[in-house]
């Protein structure tokens, strides 16, 4: 028999009373009963997450937090995530061996070098997981004092690294009061998600937008041919009619964007092209390469080349066909040149993760020459293409410097010494006869 509203309210109040008493197990048991009856209750999901975090069932608590995304105000969700973070930190400090086995991010501070009252340089050993520049550290001193400290830099100022992983010892600069960190302190971290662009977010997931369709009907195909032939005015009029009659067809918006981009004045209008291509993207064109290519081109011409590049890079990451990936890589290199976005040199470790990147070729060569990168590091340019041996991408950095002494084979040197000794044994007696 289904639970009545009065019964559900009484059960919820009983659960909250147990939570106030600190009886998280008892509270969770009642909330689980409510969950079966009221599976979409935000309050039940939230307090289930709180209890699960307190009981150390952190993966389940994270699932509750994910279910609440977009359904509760940001402050409430942040509070739950902080509960989970603190529980994870307690778990790491109380049982570091278990944390390492679970691949949780965990490090130990070896030495502390105060820089200022707001910044602290530390030598750390990574016990498990991976730490990235920009992550937020949660440091626990040996006496239990907790400190939040965003990572400002990993590595040296000359060669700042993107990440450091389990088994490595590295220098790290964090934003925190040095007096709150001491050798022997333990820290975990959580990654900081990047949000890009003020008006459009480049996401690796398909956006939850209006479900549209590219539906290249015979009418749209004919209109696209008109655009290619330069019949812009007639195409624009007919496309606007089609867009009103079939608002779900994002291809109509894409073709209209092409009209406003290519047509001469007064019909050509870059801002109208921006509006139409954004509509095509929002209606379901985020996974359509033709939309992404045109979006990038329009953003580039609208002096938003950096954002346009991000859309091309996202498309590249989602493309599996080798030929299509190579074509996209060539497009990205050309796009950078066209819109003066410069070059990027990236270096990866054996796991394929970027450990260092720079837009300055001299800095890239310096990092190689100083041996600051992993011995098996590989390199690529512009975030695309295959990872190649460094000498193929930066041959000058790995070449023997001009004027450097030649490297001799030790066996050649030994043979030379023996030869000199034999000659001396023959010639010297002849000189003193």
C-alpha cells in the first residue's frame, strides 16, 4: 500500500530528529524508506547525501549530489559537496593506506618554504592520485588543523607543470598562510571545473537543449545550393519562411548564418550570422561538424577566435576516424594562423597526460634542455595530432649544442690508449740504444 502524505511527513520528521541526534545510520534508514515512496524528493536526496557522507559511503553521496544538479540552489549543492569533501579528507587522514589503494588524491608535505603571508612553497610527495595546477588543496596539519589552499603552481617558475602524480616528489606553490602548514601535513584535493565563455559553454557532453533535427529536406538542399551559387537575397527570404514553419530544423539556421556571413552588404551582417549559428547550436547542432566549423569561422571573424578554437578542439576530441582527425588537425593549425592565435607546445607523460605546455618555443626548448620533463615525455603542437618523440617536434632542443665536446665511444678510447702504449714500447728502446 502506498504511503499517505501524512505518513510520509511523519517519517521525514522522525528522520530529521535522528539526524539532529547524530544518528546518521538511523536517519538514513528512514530516508531510504521515503526514497522508495518519493524518489524525486530533493529534500530526501539532499539529506541522504549528508548521511551517506557521514557514514563514509562517499560514492553514493556523490550520486546524490549529481542528482541534485540544477534542482536546488547552488549554495545548497555546494554545502553538500563540502560535506562530502570533508568526509573524504577525514577518511584520508584516518586511513592513508586505504586512500592510496582507492586512488584518492593524497600527498604529504615534506618541507615548507614561506614566501609571503598569503603564499607558501612546499616540497611534497604524492602518495596517490594526481594533482593539477588549479586544484583546491585541503591540508590537514599533524595536529588536525584544516586549511584550504588553491594550487597556484607546480614545479619551478621556469618550468611550471600542469600536474604531478603518485610516486613523484615536486615543489608546489599554494595560496595559504605558511604558518598553517607544517612538514608531515597531509592533503587531498578536488579539481576545479573550468567554465569557458560568457555566452556559450564548450562541453564534452551533448547539451541538454531543445531536441532539433538537421533534416536536410529537398527544400533545404535546394536552398543551400542557392547560397553556394550566390543567390543570397532569395535564399534568405525562403530560409526565414522555412525557419518559421519548421523551428526544429537547425540546418535552416545554419544556412541562414552562411548567408549573412558570405553575402555582400547590405545583406551581409556578421552579428546576424552570430545569432543564427548560435540558434543552430542550441537547437541540437552541437554534435554536427558542419555547425561547429561554421560556428568557429563566424566567431573568428567576430574577434572571438579563442572561443571558436575551443569548439574545433572539442570536435577533434570527439572524432574517432583517423582521416577526419587529421583533417581537423590541419584545420586547427590553419585556424590558429588565420586568426593569429599562435602556437602551443605540449609535453605528455607516459600516461598521455599533459605535464607542461607553453606558447613560447624558447621556453619549450629550455624545458627540454634542462631535463625538467619526464625522460619518456612526448610532444605535440596545438593540442592536436599524434604524440611524437621530442626530437621530431623540437629537433633543435635535443641537438648537440654548437661547440659542445664530441661524445667518444669508450672502447675507441681504450683501443687508442693500447695503440699508443705499443708504439711507445717499440720506439723508446730504439731511441736509447
